[in-house]
């Protein structure tokens, strides 16, 4: 569920039953106005879904409410996962007033807007559609003065933000590619600062996946300490999303 849109992952054998499925969802869940089927996984640098309309209103824009904020977005052109609302609240709750926070992969702004209610945030996003909604959501939640939105490649942030850093806290919520950007993040991190490093990791169980993630961090960034590793959610069989909180000595 994203706002009033229900997204269903269609499995083999569902052919010919989509209309009945959509009608059942619309009848049982009064808050749902649109039903879409997701074909395949989340793909590409922008992590987008391939959607097919199954029933209800034929639109992909909606307003999603979580953690006391409202987020306008297009589920077809912007990445957003409502399953991460608890994780977003956890991170925002740990931010202290006066911290300088950088979000390297901001999307439509769910992390940044929550944090901006406490302190200033620099918010980077490559997807132009997501940037447009992020700016609108800043206004919708009255945090325009607290969020600096940067449209562009996170690899270029050290140049884009020259004179703004170093940052006390850096968010890297792009679990499929954040390993490529970790050295860049650490170059902008203040001594004693923390990086929230999200990754999709395979393993027989959580312990094996956590061990694999710690090994990855030590390989990419020797000397950086891992203060904690948490399971965020299960992605699939033997596949887990983890977040490691990294500290710069």
C-alpha cells in the first residue's frame, strides 16, 4: 500500500485472474482507489517498478502518510517503500539538534523531511522526477528552510558541497549500490560521525549475512569501525536488507 494505491506482485498462474483480484481488493479495502500489478523486481539506477493497471482509478500519483508527514509521489517514476517507515523513524529519532546531516540518496524525501524537523539536512537525488516531488513535499510539510535539495550524482557531492561539510551523519539508503559510494561518504564524514550504510546481503541466516557485511566494510574502508548491524527486512529467500552504523575514528 502506497497512499491509496495497492501494488500486487503477480506470480506465474495469475494470468486471467487479475480483474477478479483487483475487484476483491477494492471491495475489501475501502481506502484503496487504484490497483496495480508489479511485473518483475525493482530495476535500474532509479529502482523503479514495472506496473500494469488492474482495477480502480487509472493513475499512479498519490499522497502517502507516515510518521506524521505527507509524501506526494508517483509510484511509477519514483522509488518508495512503505515497509521502511519504522527504519526511517529510528534514524530520525537518533538525530540531535544541531547535527549536520547528509542524505546521499533522498528519493522523494521521507528520511530528510523527518530529520529536517530537528536539524538541517543536505538531500541528494539523481532522479529528476523524485527531486520534483521532494521539493513539493518540503513545502507540503513546511520544512523548506531545513532541507537543501541537490539534484545530481552522489559521486560528485564532495565538489558540490565544498565548504558545507564535514557532516556528523550521512545516510546511504541505496542498498543495491551503496558500496560503490562508501569511500565518497567517508571523505565527507566528520571525525566521530556516523554513516548509516544499507546493503542487500545474502546468507543462510542473519548471523551469516551480518558477518558478510562487516567483512565488506573492512575491505572497502579499513579502519572504519562497525558500531552495530541491524536487520531491516527480509528481501527474499536467503536475502536480507541490513544497515550497518559505521563510525570514523
